[in-house]
């Protein structure tokens, strides 16, 4: 089964925006954004995704990517 990957790090680098600045714009803690950036989350609220897209001037498809060959979370498959 594939996996949806959050490519926040790539979009932030393209926009030359720091984690701290994005955190302030979006209203999400540095810790939570860091988890998103490193792929250590399993869900994201639409409201958070909307705020990120607004702050980065991008579309959801710019930060979300589906990899059909990536292994999903084993805990979710039980």
C-alpha cells in the first residue's frame, strides 16, 4: 500500500522561509511544524493545510505527494 508524503521541507526551501517564520504565519508550534517537515505525523487538519498553503502561496498538491511504492504505517495495516 502506498503512502502520502508531506513535502513541506521542499516548499519551504523553494520559498526561502524558515520554520520559525512559517510557525508565526500559520499559528502552529515549531515542534508540530518540525514533525510535519520530517514526516513524523500521520494526519493533518484541513484548516492547518489551508493555513500552510496560504502562508506559502501554494496548492495542497505542492506539499502533499502520493508515493504508491512507499510502505504505509504497519500499525495502520493491522
